[in-house]
C-alpha cells in the first residue's frame, strides 16, 4: 500500500531559496569581479548549441560590437560593470574635465545623503574608494592595468559598489515622487522599503530604477543593450534593442544627446557585462 510522504521532511521554500543563492554564490566566486576583454565570438560560442534566437541576435550584435568583458554574477554586476566601464572610458579619452565634473556630482550626492539623515562616517570610506580613482585619472597615476587590479580587489570593488548603492538609494529617496509609480507598480513596495530591501544591500540585482537613479545622480549617459529571446513583429524581428539612460538634468542639453555613451553594458536576463564597439 502506498504511503503519503512525510511533508515534515520536505524543505521549506526559504530553505530552497537559500540553497539556490548558495549555489549561485559558489559558481560566481569561480570568476573575477571583472574578467579579461574577450572577442564577441566567445559569446557566440557560449550559445553554439543553444537558443536559435540568441544566436541570431549575437550575429546582429557583432555588426556593432567587437568585444565584451564579463563580470561576476553575484547580484552586484551592474555596479561593478558601471565602475570599470566608466573609469576605463575616462582613461582612454584622457578626459580630465569629465573626471572633475563627476567629482562635483559626487559632492552633491554626498550633501544629499547628509540631508537625508546619513552620518558621513557611514559612507566616507566608500566614497573615497571611488574618488581616489578619479584623482588617479586627473593626475595620471591610474593606469589601465591598475584599474583592472583595483576592480578585482574585493575591498576596493565592494567599497565602490556600496558607494554606488548609497547614492542610488539617495537619489531615489530624494525624488520619491518621481520613482514611486515605477517602484509600487513593479514591486508593490514603498520607496523606503524598496531602498532598504532592493538597493542598499549587497547582492541585490539592479533594474531600470537603479540605472535611472545612478545615471541621474552622477550625470552619466548609460546604454543598456538587451540580449534576450524576444522576437517581435510576428517572430520576424530579431533586432537587438538598446536603451539610453540619459541623465534627467541633461535632457535639454543637446551635446549629451548626440554624444556616445560613456558606459555600454550588455544585459542578459539577470546579468550585466561590458560591451565594446568595433
């Protein structure tokens, strides 16, 4: 006679999720926070025997982009990719004026955090981890190799991620009326709850709200290129879509609308890597 299984032995949902996150964390730790630059063909090889839509879209992607740099999939990939891509762009363009401009933006973000009730000691070390590298761009002491080394150093990388999380949360709280409809509509949380649970903790993934807030706070144009299995227009459209996050305060300034994005990231469901144009 069949017997009913003992439901007491069945793992709870929270235990299943904890195991899932533990496995993801273990897999993520096998790679650096920021990988080496690779030809885009390495991405094509990844899907060689996989999804046909992805394969076609990667071919399309290859018409514009020639290389990528992978990031660790630990929930912080957007912020790590942003940090590296932005600083690398500053180094390659030797744009000391932009480094100075973003330092001014950082000062404004610092004041916003203080106005929101944060004590300076809670974020000053994180802030310094980012501004020290901006100083390195301006005085020539930061090399491309040093940037890679810094980005792979857990102490520096995590500190910059935490700083970005602070200023992203600060921007969302400061402009709660603007962000609230997006947050409530997608998560059902209040602005305060969303910031506490989905922005400020390490390892929480980023979506369009995080990207919009960081872009606006720092005044940096960010392009996100989407690689997914969608195929609109009756299944005939295999174009690779992208979205430019234009800083709110710069929408009326034509030069930034015509300029190339400082940061170009490839989004695959749940993960961001860095893209390079040909």
